[in-house]
């Protein structure tokens, strides 16, 4: 069983995150907060 993401899956995830940041964040701090929401605990 493979663990982790393939390169394609990782690129798709990054693109989705970029689109989220572009559509929601108006400051650098907001962008950082959006990205940190995806950080595993």
C-alpha cells in the first residue's frame, strides 16, 4: 500500500490551496492563516 501523495495529487492540492488563498486572503497574514489550517496537528 502506497503512503503519501503522488506528484500529480500534490500539484493538484497546491493549486487548490493557491486558488483558496487568492479568493479569500486580502493580507499576508490572512494567507498564512489559511495555509496553516491545512497543517496536520
